[in-house]
C-alpha cells in the first residue's frame, strides 16, 4: 500500500471531469473545450457561468435570462445580515463569508435536492448571494453602510460597485470581469477537491462550498493574493523590493504569488493576462511604479529561484488599483470561483463515488493497555 503514497496527492488523478484540464505542455487551461485565456479576451464572466454550469456557451438571450435569474436572487435577509453583524470587528472576511454561506443553507428550499436542475438553481442563487455576503461582511466590519445592488449595472460592474460604492469606468469593469473569468475555474485545486470530497458523501452544495471557503483562505492557495499586496506595500518601492525579496529568501521564507504545484517551472497563463491588465490600469491610474515594481519582482524571483508568478501575483495589484480593499481580495477570488466549484459539485453528485482513501501508517503497533499507579 505504501508505494501508492504521494504526499500532497501530487500528480494523482483524483477524478474524471468534463469541466476543465490544465494542459501544461500546451500551456492551455482547457475549460469545456475552450482555452480560458481566449475566453477571457472574448466573452464575459456570465458567459463562463453558463459554460461551466450548462456545458455550452449561452446565446445572448440565454445570458440575459441567466442575468435576470441572478438579479431576482439578490437580497440578504435580516437574519443573514444579523449573523454577519454579530461577528467581531477583527473577523477575517473569508471567515465571515464561510459563516454566511453556511447560514444560507438553512434558508435554501432545495437544499437536499441533488438533481442537476435543483443544483443549477442553487448555483445561480449563490452567484447572487456570495458577492453580496463578501461586500456586506467587509462593509459591516468597517461600519460602512451596505450598498444595495444596482440592477442597471452588469454582474461584474455591480459586484465592484457593491464593494467600492463607485460606478466603475468601462475599463475598470472590463478588467474586473476578466479577472473573475481567470479566477472562475482551474481544474482540481485544493478548494475544488475539498468541495468534491464533501459532495461525495451526498452532502449538499452549500456545505461543499463552506468547506471550500476554508480551503481557499489559506496562503498557499487563494489567501496568497492578499499576502502579495501586503508584501508589495511592505517593500514600499521598486528600489527596496529586491532587497526585501532577497532577505525573505535568505530566511527561507516563501514569496507569495510565486510557484505552482502544476505549472512548476512554467508560466501561469492567467498571470500573463493579469500582467497586461495591470500595465494598462497602472497608466490610467498614474501608478506606473507599481507595475515596474511587480515586473522587477518577477525578474528577481526568476533569477534567484527559477520561479514564475502565479495568477495571485498580478491579480493583487490589479485589485488594489481597482480600489478593492485588501481584505476582500480572497473573498472576490472565492466569489469568482463559486461557479467552478458548483460545477464540480454538480458533476460529483451526477457521477458519484465516495472519496475514502487509505493511509501509510507510521505509528506504533502491538501496544497493550496497562493501568499504572501514577
Ligand atoms: N517562494 C520561495 N520558494 C518557493 C516558492 C515560493 N513561493 N514556491 C516554491 N518554492 C520552492 C520551495 O521552497 C522548494 O524549494 P526546495 O526544493 O529548495 O525546498 C521548491 O520551490 C518546490 O516547492 P514545493 O513546496 O515542493 O512546491 P509545491 O508544489 O508544494 O508548492 C505552492 C506550490 C504551494 C503554490 C508554492 O509554490 C507556494 O508556496 N507559493 C506561494 C503561495 C502562493 O503563491 N500560492 C498561490 C497558488 S496559485 C492560486 O491559488 C491561484
């Protein structure tokens, strides 16, 4: 049995899926047959929602219909708001989001209906509620008033508006939408695996997503985007960044936003797209030094460790320039990923096999209990 042991399940095929696949050789992120990067340049986040949930890109009228169904599902009940408000000021927004999604389950009329149709309806409701909970949790923590959704705005523009209170420009909306697309789905990261493991017991979508939030919070996964921004701000300037990184590396610290279990020593195609977005945004926002600083960090890390940036490295400064508070970077990542994880839970429910692996036992054997005096 022990020769089957792969620490961290590295390179282990855990599932069959028709949703997505990282073709590292061809540097392509395959999403239901399409290349994620091409999708991000040609369609909107809501098209990706349709593609992930229904298996095909929606027509314009199907997309409008889906948008209407999401809009109908907006709204947080007093109870959900009160639960979030009860959390202390120091609560991490990912923890509030986890609590909020968990609480929502108790109000879900189709909670235990695991049919494809019911799961699709729940996923649409979650696509409305998750961004609202994230925005609400942050604003409640900061004692800022809640911003009701603006139904005249697109899904992405409204999400940004509920966070910042400002109606985004077309460029800001496009870049944010693109970031949601590149965050929407990525094969079998820890959070998706966690959700599939939970779903495999015939547990519900909300429970699977609640577990996935906890997984995605960690800095080796989604939490890295917040850690990247904190590191860039700590470094302070392009001049100081190199020494900042070198001193961390001397202490054998991990540099957030670099490396990836699957890409290993290859570039993350999503990071390249967000790098382009940052270049554009940095000019418009008159913050070219932030872009230059990030590029320098990339060069230092390649020279010192042969490591490439992952998506979080460039998404972080993009979100910063879009005016998103750092505490919301990882919740936004989760909100974008809600659809991908939901698609995986639905697939797991449709073709289920309980996850129940074995262990390579390294503890003692043949002990016998004896009662001692003291
Ligand atoms: N900084 C410094 N060294 C690193 C980093 C890093 N970010 N990533 C990997 N390494 C080094 C390791 O120290 C190790 O070196 P060694 O062999 O000399 O000890 C070598 O590269 C291999 O690292 P592993 O830990 O085996 O790689 P693993 O596949 O487990 O790690 C991970 C992948 C967790 C993403 C890692 O690269 C990391 O910690 N990165 C920083 C956190 C991060 O950015 N996470 C976001 C992931 S992407 C996402 O969620 C969108």
